[in-house]
C-alpha cells in the first residue's frame, strides 16, 4: 500500500506537460505499431516467396520470375496508405487519430460500415500506458528514452508472435545490438555483463530446445525465442535470465493448460512463448531487482 501511495504522490507532483507529451507520443507509436504488427509478417512472407521462386528458377532455362513490383508496388510499412480491409476505403487523416477516431466512428468504417478491430485502439492505449509507466519509473533520463524503444519493440514482438508465431529478426536483432551499445555508457549494465548476458540468453534456450527435441522428437521452442532472451541478456545481464524465464514459463504453462482444458486448442498445437517472454522481460527491466529482493526477504535468504 505504501508503494502505491508513493507512486500516486510522485505522479501528482510530476510535470503535467511531460506526461501529456509521453501519452501523445505513446498513442502515435501505438498507431505505428499497429501497422508493423499487421504488415511486417506479410512483408516477410512476400520476401520468402520471392526468394523461393528465384531459387526454383535457378539452374533452369526458365527466366527469373518477374517481380510483383513491376505491376504493383510491393507492400511496405508506408505503402499502400492505410485503408479499410473490407472495402479498400482510404483512411483519411481525421479517421486515423489514435483511439479517438475508433470511438467517434464506433468501430466502423465510414464508407462501408465494416467492423474495425477493437485491437487497434487497444494497442494504441496499451502503448501509451506502458510509455507513461516507463517515464514515471525512470524519470526524464536517457534510461527512459532507451526503455521506451525497448517497450515499443516488445509490444510489436508480442502481438506478432501471438498472431503468427514469428519473432522477426528485423525487430529482435536491432534491439539486441542497441542493448550492447547502451552497455558502453553504461545505461543499464556494463559491457562485460551485457555480452555474457546475450551469449547466455541465446545458449540457454538453444540447449533446452535441443534437449527437448532429443527426448521427444519435437521442437518445443522457436528460434526467435533464443534471440529474444539474448536481447534481454544484452539489456539486463546474465544474472536476470533465470528470473525472466521463470516469470514467463509459469504463466505460459498455465495459459496453455487453460486453453487445452477449455478445448480451445489441442495438446499438439504450438502456443507462442514470445508474448510471455516479452511481458517478463519488460517487467524485469523496471522491477527485476525489486522482485528478486522481495523473493529473498520472503524466503529468508536476504
């Protein structure tokens, strides 16, 4: 209770313009992340199909397949402009204001009245909420700026993995390298701790993956999870990795059991682990030390 009272007092005393700016920035980034979540997997799939077609044509007399771009511009994060998935209506600027436009339009396209997913304003609101928590926790510091980038990347990764069971290298690897660069300052951990953390994070899940495959003949983890845990090691150090894995594995297991028990999925259906890792990694960046200290006090080891 004292913690929450102190937090509310600190929020009340904070500069209102700072938090107003953070909320606005979070909403704008949330709107952009919606685009990333929806389009990046499709962009990756188009690239894979193009590469497969080129490989299939290689070594034969057949001409190299013409790029779709010859007729239609390739899909990107900026092209085509945002549009209704039902009728193709181009979203006008006043229809693209984060959260407010969805509320004003009552979740419907202004042209065809087709339903607009509730997830769009939820991602925008979630990104704004997490952003303001980050700035409240770290204050107006370089650590807060870095943690905001970390947070936005994890939001995109969590939703993409939930949708497609993919953790794109286009997001995980830049964040991993950013964590290593920040260790040069250092912002969160020193370089030695960050490098060891990245190596340990990758190898830990790599070892679990191969051990599980040898024992069962099945793949229990995706390789993107290796890189995500390596990312956390680079940002927070190798010491935090057991806690991150533990705080993600337990909720993930309970969630999977609940889905199986309710008949929403089968025992053989893979369940994405990335969202649980992302939540645990974010929580540990902000409160990992507090959680570890609380455990030591409760267990009598502290």
